[in-house]
């Protein structure tokens, strides 16, 4: 079969036309996708701010607790209940440190996601 | 549409001005729809796949590096969307493709004859597998060279050549079976 003949037959197969509002329909769908993407990005930004704040608070708390335990000389703080608390709960600064590490990890992940878009 | 204009629109879309994508859709919708139609044979399904193709293209636009022509990249997405659609709807489509043998009950006008001829050709084309139909369509109707067809279908150039030869032979046999030559 010759090339011309094949073209003629392929062209004469069932014909169909694309609907006139095709572009409109696709754009509508794309608009929806885009707005969903923006909504997600806003949520991520909010989460990022929240994690950022929480990270600063826990990291500061952890630092302060460590300072009290290792650097401040015994008896300088008169409050006995505070000294007792520090002695009894040595794990407290470690726990806050751990929490801040977890928050840092989440923070980095959200930042990466935001960068990717 | 010129490649430079397409590149400009892509950059704008990447920058967030997604409304310009409509220009790309308008320029390519017809060719994408016809490839889909050649592969799936029903207009509704073809339109649905064409729509999916453009959405996929929009989503993966940041990954388009411009190594090939934009139309080739779009054809590639379209081809693989059709293939996965056909895989999903294998049973359903084989029933739909059984075109009724009697085309019109009252053949009066030339319009009916034309329709009948179209049906016969479609019946013959439906005997080919969708990949062969796509290759025939890309090579003969869109006038692409073997390299481009191979690029779109991710087949080797020699494989495309062999498939093209087999499709032609099958088509000839199918046309004889359905007396298409007599209808012309």
C-alpha cells in the first residue's frame, strides 16, 4: 500500500471533533489544582511559623536548664523548691533538648517541601 | 506555535502565571485529541484522555527541560496516558469497539454512504492494536520521522520500523476483509 493511500484511508476513518469548550474545561481543572496547591503552601507556611516558634522556645528552655545545672554554682538560687526540682528532674533538660531536635527535623522537612512547591 | 513562544509561556507558567497555559492548550488540543481518538476510538474517551494529558503536562511542566520539542514531550505524555487508559479499560473497550455491521437501515443519501465508508475503515483500523494505530497516525498523519515516533513511544527505531511494516500489512488485509477498496 502506498503512503498516499494510507494517509487517505487514515484520514477517512471515523471523524470526531473536540468540544468547543475543551480549553475552558481544562483551565477550570488547572485552576482548581492551582488553588489547592496555594492552599497547601499557605498551610505549610503557617506550620513553618508555628514550628519555628516552638523550636525557639524549647531550645531556649533546654539551654537555660542546662545552664542552671552545670554552670550556676550550688546555693546561688535561694529557692529550695527550684533546686530540688533541678536535682530531681535531671532528665528535664534532656527531654526538652530532644523535643527541640524533633521540632528542628520537622522544620527542615516543611522548608524542603515549601522549596519544592 | 513557535518553540520560542512556547518556551516563553512555560517560563511564565513556572513563575506562577498559569493562565497563559491556555494558549498552549489551544495550540495543541487538536493534535492531541486526534492521537487519542486514533488510539481509543471513542470521542468521549479521547477527550477525557486529552484533558488528562494537559493536566499531567501542567503538573510536570517544571520537569520539562527543553531537550526535545514541546510537542514531542506532550505526545509522549498523551501516548502513555492512552496506553494506561487502555490497560485499565481493556474489557470495556473491546465491547465498545464492536461496530454494528449494518450501518444504516435506509441508505438514501451520499452522506449515509460516506458514513458507511468511515465505519468500514474504522472497523478495519480497530483490528490493529492501539500502539500500531498510534504509530501509523504519528508517522502518516502527523508526518513525523522514525526518530520522533521512537522517541514518543519509547521504542527503538528498528522496532518502530518493523511495527510500521506489520501495521501496513495488517491494514491491507483488514481492508480486503471489510471490502474497503470497493467502498471507495
